[in-house]
């Protein structure tokens, strides 16, 4: 199933923002984000959406709407790639190597988090199902 809100930017934004917030509820994912120690920007260009994960405090991760001016690491990917990664249809390492995810900045730190993808994938699948949407 494709991402359900490609034609509704507001619903897509609500869905994605809520999912990013949800990642903080898993201790391993939270510790992974927190350990980055930088601003991470996630941009979804085809929907005109962006998010900032402020991982600089060492104690919390502050997630806000909007792409940061100067991220320490930046990930730019279309919504189809985002969705396919998080449902487990697309391998994250392959997506990086094939430039399906465009990057800038300190990507080596982000790549260390790929070991947490199985946990994130399960969380995303549960989130999608909880919204009553098919995978």
C-alpha cells in the first residue's frame, strides 16, 4: 500500500509529525536519537514538509515541524521512499547507496542508527494499523 495522504498535505503532516513524536516512546529509539547530539533535518520535498529533531541537549529530543536552517545532518526523501522504508519494503542501506535518500552533513552518525530500523519498522506498522490503514 502506498502512503495514504499524498494528496492531502495537512493530513500527511499530522500523520508524520505524530509518528516522529511516537518514536520517542520507545527507549531504544529515543536513546539512539538522543545520542546523536545534533540537529537532524528530515525533508519530504514532494509534499513540501520538513521536520527538525533537536538532539543537542543530551537529555531529550525535541521534534518540531519545519526544516532547520543549519542541520548537522539532513535527510531528504520523497514520501513514497519514506513509507516504503518504514514498512520494511525498502532496505535503508540500499536506499542510501542508490541516492533514494539524499543526505548532507554528518551522515555517519545517522548510519549508526540503521541497526534500530527493525524496531522502527515495527513501530510504524503498528502505528499505521492503529490508524485503521492497510499496509
